[in-house]
């Protein structure tokens, strides 16, 4: 039957594994949140009536709040990852310190972001919520910067390594393919980090970026996250 063919199709099983993960659901919500941020800006800039803009503003706000709730407690994961990175042996020192910096940045961002949740949800007002959210953005900016530096450094290492490979030999060809695969993954992550950097940069006033640019950049990084998570759950 057609229904059985659809229900038992491998793609359906893959989709269920994807949405069963918190990360998968978060990336889907994030994509919709940032696209709505862009589209609300676009509708406003093209002089559309407020009633057309309102639904996308609501999606941006409500999905952002939902994602904030999903992130509660995740700071512990990053504090542990920072400790593991600090204790790691035989690791390039630049990548090691960047990993520690990245994880501590994310951990502090998530910790401060969690403190502001009750205020953002309208449950319990917090006088210093705005200041704490700004500090959270600074921590996120720091974490993303460390990750971007690690990405650029990794690309430089791969370039140096590739120059010493003899591509005329079988072993060299295999090694070259491994380098190409790692370079593609690093480039993709770097693009994601640079897109994400627009969010705290705009919020902190480091760069004059409107909601259109931030929304598009956030959508791109979110789609990269969806694709990466989809691959991991294959």
C-alpha cells in the first residue's frame, strides 16, 4: 500500500531520529525564528500594513522564548567540555586554548541567558535583566570569536600539510582527500560562526546591522546547523 510505503520509508525514520534530538528541534525553530526576523523587517521596509508584520514578529519572539527554555541547563555541558579541553594532552596549543575559550564563552552565555528567562517569559521581572542579557551577548561573541580563530588556524594548518603531500602516490591521494573533507567541514563551520557573529555584534552595537542582515545571516547559520544535525542522525 502507498501508506505503508510512506510510513516505513527510511526518510521518515531518519526524520523521527532528527526531531527526537533537542538540537534538531532547536535548529528548526531557530531557522523559523531568524527567517521571521528577516521577513518582518522586509515587510516593514516595503510599507506593508502592521497586521501583516505582526505574525512574523510574534514568531520571532515566541520561538526565541521557546529556544531560551530549551537551552536551560545546557551551560553545564559546556563547562564540562571546557574542563575536558583544558586537560587534553598532545593537542596543538592554539586549538586547545581556542577550545577552552569557546566552551567557556558558550557556558557563560548560557548561564547568563538562563538567569534572564523568567523576566523574558513575564513570570518574574528582573531589574538587571537587560544588563545581564548584554553580558550574555558579550560571552557569546567571545565564544564565537574563539571558534572562528580556531577555524582560520585549522585552514592554515591544512594548507601547510597539503603542500608536503605527494599527490602522485596512492597514499598521498588518500591523504589529500582527507584534507579536502576536513577543509570543507571547517569552511562550513567558519561560515556559520561568521553569520552567528552578526547577532551579538548588532545587539552590542559593535556593528550597525539591521534586522534584515541579522535575520538572513541567522537563517543561513541555522540551515547549516539543520544540515549538520540531519547528517549526524542518518
